[in-house]
């Protein structure tokens, strides 16, 4: 599929400009702060290599490549010469310029739900996906999980880190501070997502989806917000909501009632978050392994 055909099929609810990329960097930092690792500790990453041996890690829906950039940063020089990192996204808009990428990092345009080019079948030791809650349509991540399975070598690992949008909530810091308008904004978010085919029940069933598609589940974690991340989380989700409001109202005003109403509600929510109302979602991480005897 050509880049142009990919972009025509693209129904992403966020923009891909510098602010959106900056939001992904902030979100990445929140993940790292909360988890303390990039690759789940149950996934073995080799320290020693035979001559010519390669270990390959893919990141599907890589955005600006911040996850793989961090993974590369954590590797030692020997690992960097044997571990190849490959990020895939339906759009190259947020990719860093090739001059600034590490030499073992490649970035390619690719539809995560489309057919997998032959050269990527059975090619990877680890496949990683993160923050696809607003990408998976029809409440079913099955086709993406099947694609990850196809891309993995026998015995390879699949790690999916997700923000569970079904748990998106607004919490007041005390009884005196109202969260009324922030909750209204979240109702508009949920209605808008539903209007474009995004439902979030699948996130709580992610481990079952892994099993259904042949993976042995190695770990399944759900983490609530931690108080030390509440400010960063609120800033991150406000940026996301503002951008989504812009994108969806420009696409079709009716998805979010009207541009004027959404913007008014957003400004009211800003008053409340300025007084300490916190926006947060739970994080979900599932790790699965492809059976070593499966091709
Ligand atoms: C919320 S961002 C997450 C980016 C990255 N995974 C991270 O955690 O920083 C979702 C990404 O999925 C990409 N995306 C949307 N639809 C896609 C598709 N069908 N195939 C591949 N990537 C897609 C978007 O372009 C965007 O970069």
C-alpha cells in the first residue's frame, strides 16, 4: 500500500504536529516513570551474540519513535551493534529526521491492521505496541494481535502497553473543588469516541485476546494513577482532549455536539483542573509469548 493510500484510510483522532509529538514525549516519560522499564523484565534481551547474530525489536504505531529511542539508550554498545530497532506507523509526519536517528533504528510507513509485507513475517524477537486505545476500532484488537503474531519469530514476545480509556476519570483534590465541567468534558470525549467507532471494553479483555490469538500470557498488569504523576497526567490528557476537539469538530461538528460548545466546556474544565482536579486513566500492560514450535 502506498503512503497516500495509507493516509486516505487514516481516521486518527489526533493531529500529528509538533504539539502532538511533544505530548507523546510527555506520555512516554510518564510510562517510564510509572514502570521503571521499557522492555518488560520477563522478556529476555541478549547480552552476548555470535558473529552476525541479530535480535530484532518492532514498535507498531511508533509515532515519533520515542519508545525505541529510549530502548536504544538503555542498550550497551555491543547490544547496539546486534539489536535492530524498527518502528512502524501509518504516517511518517512525526518521525525524527534520519540524521538524528541512531544507526540501528529504522522507521517505516505501514498500516498495523493491513497485510504484513513478506519481509516482516517471522522477522522479530519482540513486537511492542503502545497507546492504541484511540486507534483500535470496533472493540476488537484481534487483527492487530494476529499481525504481531505473524511478525514474531517462534518463541518471540509481544508487549502491549495501553491507557484504558474506559477508566478515564476526573478526581477533585478535596470536597470544596468541583469537577462538574471536567466530568462533562469526559462525557463528550466518550460520546465523540463512540461516534467514530471507538469503544474501550477490549482493553480489560486484552489478556484474553492474547490467549484467543495463540499467545501464552506471561504477565497482565493494571496500574492506577500514582499521586506523583497526577499533574503530568492532567496536562497530558488536557493536551489530548484539546487536540481531539479540534480534529473531530473540523472533521464533522456533530461528533462533539458543536465546536463552540466543546471549546466552552474545555475552558470550564481548565478552570477546575487549574484548582487541582486531576485527569487520569489506568495503565494496562500485557505480555505474551509465541510458542517456540509455532512458525
Ligand atoms: C497515541 S499515538 C502512540 C504513539 C507511540 N506508540 C507512543 O506510545 O508514543 C498512536 C500512533 O498510532 C499511529 N496509528 C494510527 N493508526 C495506525 C495504523 N492503522 N497503523 C499504524 N499506526 C497507526 C498514529 O499515527 C500514532 O502515531
